């Protein structure tokens, strides 16, 4: 039983641990790299020398029936635009989503691994992890990526889940050491995060309905794109708009592009008049 | 030093096979039956938490008969195998055929090398989407693998259940309701008693579902369908 060909014996329900033990080459943040001297000058005693995510704004905010998560579409390489249509908000499972800021490759890899992780647990155990359990697991994955941070490859997630027990949407932010902090109303990360947070602070009210909350989120992204070169605003010429997902007791749904476009068109028309 | 007794390989294999067959026949049967929207899996299982049928991947389900600890181990190994393939390549590259081959290899090796063979019989089924055909693989304790059409039965008195299903087969796949009723009648006939709907474990692979096709029917769903 212990040495079935093709099927290695393994205990535990974590796909992440399974990869680490049996296929370390597939695990993000290859550990050998961590032995190399840091590629970037890092002085832990001086704040500001640890590389922080750049070129992104992703945000999350709660509304009456759950939470909304949204992000811009721009990826940059230095002063060049690398991609205009990159997707930064990922569906993780039926009741949660995450958005990412940081180095695109490792970010997408982490999102994919986290999706597999949750589905794997659900299939093995027959039940879903709790909302809190999912958020903690993501924290451990961010922590495992710490060696890569010293190579300049930061992955910074923002996680949104619908807690079926508490009947509410929840927002979690992280730091590079895997620290996990719950936000009560709204949060935004990335290079334009500060600008988005200012907008949300002004316009956010507890208990907003879905439409109003979506408008606040999209306005925050618009303002962030206005102030931050790394964040892409709505591109009317090419027809590229930020993406958003809504998490509620009914599960997760994508906000259709037509709805985002309509909201932006109204917003822009109002600004023109004034 | 006394010489160990000589046992011919034929005799050894026969003994092992008999031992495994006996263990599998002790349990109750599980049926996989094609219906109009996919595949329905029905098991006579009084426990509502120890499952015999489970999801493996988007289009693939697993059913195990025999010794619980042994097929549970195989189920978990299969999920790991499928998730690893899907993570490494792509979700559409996970197939029932590859998985069945892996199971067949493992069971075959265990049968010929281990002292005690695994007392299990398993089903790996895959629902066909976009006009593809469904696939039903039955894998026995010795690693032999069979590609079944329209239905398959494992565990318990599987021959008798198969006989019933063969006699009541229809040229077109039945609706979910008719299919499930047929499964229950087949199981009842072998059990020679009524099987209440809460003793049935039922799951479907429905090709019209988005994403993951597997759905476990609640006891309310089952009694509604069988009413």
C-alpha cells in the first residue's frame, strides 16, 4: 500500500504540502533560490528598502449582501506597458475570490495553486474549509513566498470571501511575512492603493446596496488610475475596462463588462458636464 | 533448517483472488448508469457520512466497493493524481482513462507482490461533453480493467444486479428519474427488501452543469425523484 506506482502515499489534505513533499520542483518559490544572496539591496533596519508591489490597483469593499472585489487591467515592465488586458481578480471557489499585486508570474501561480488547494481539500474531506480557514491557508502561502521577496518577487494578495456561518462578506489583507489582517469595510493594495483608499474613505457608507457599492469601487479605481502611472483606467478606445466580481450568499458572479462600461460612461459624462 | 513449503504460483494467485472476491461480495452493490444528461451513480449505503461515491475532477467521479479503508486510500490517491495533472498541465488534460490506468497498475502490482490483496473493486466514470461519449471503467482487485457501456455494477452480488439491468435496458438512455428508479429496483431485488430513499447514496455527473459536473443528491432530492 505504501509504494503504489503513480500514486505516492501521502497523509493530509493540503495540496500545497503534497507538492512540497513529492514535487518540490512544482512548488512556487523554489527553495534553492533562497540560498542566493538577495538580488536587491535589502536593509531590514531601514523601512522602504523591501520591494513593495508596484503597478496595480486592486480593491475590495463590503456591501449589504456580501463583498465586491475589483482591479485594473494594466501590467508594466519599468516604464513600458507589458499588458493592457491582464486579469488581476481571480475566482478561487464558489464563495471567494482574490486579487493580486506584485510580480505577475508568481502572482498568477499563487492564485492557481490556491484554487487547487481549496478544491483539493473539499474533495478529500467532503466539506469546504471555513472562510477563516481559507484566509489562514493563503497567509501560509504568502509566508512560504518570503524568500522570493528578497529576490524582488513580491506576491501580495487581497482576499474576499463570503462567510456562510456569519452570513456576511469578509475582507483579508496580508503582509509579506504572511501576517493576516481582517478589514472591516474596505481596502485597496498596489501602487494606486493609497489613492483608491482615499476615494473609498470619502464615498463608502456601511450597508450600501450592490449598485452603489460597485459605483464606489469603480470610482476608486478611476481616481487611482488618474494619480498613478502603474494603474490603467477605463480604455474607451480599445474597450478595456476594470474587472469586478461579487461574492454573496448566492455564490460568486462576474460583473458583466457591459455593466462596468455603462457605469463608467455615466461617470465620465457627469465629469464632462461639470 | 526446514525448507519452506512449496506453493505453486497458480495456487497462490487463486487463493488471493478467492480471498479478495469473498471480501468484495460481502458488501453492497454500487451502480453507475448512463442517463440522458450524463451518468448517475447509486449505492445502497445506510451511512450518510461515509461515502462510497465521490468527485475526482471536473468530469470524473469515483466509486469504491469492498473494504472502506482500502478504497478510501485509492480515492484520495486518485484525487491527488488528478489535481496534480490539472495543476501541472491543464484542467482538460485530466482524463478517466489515464486515471484508470494508474489504478490498474497500482492494483495489479499490489495483487502480485503483497501478501494480502486489496479487497476492492472500483469504478472511474467520466461524463462526455460536447458530443463526446461517456466513459465507464471498472477496475478489479487484480488490476484488470474493463470498459463498460451504458451501465456497470461493482460490489456485493454484482452479477445479479447486472442481470436485472441488462433485462431492463432501454435503447435510449433514461431520464434521471427513470434511471434512478431502475437502479433502486435492481438493488432492491438483490437485497430482497425495500431500500428506503435515505439509505441510497446518489450522485450525478451532469454534463449541463458549469465547471465541475459532479453533484451529490440530497435525501430530499432523492425522495422527490423516487416518489
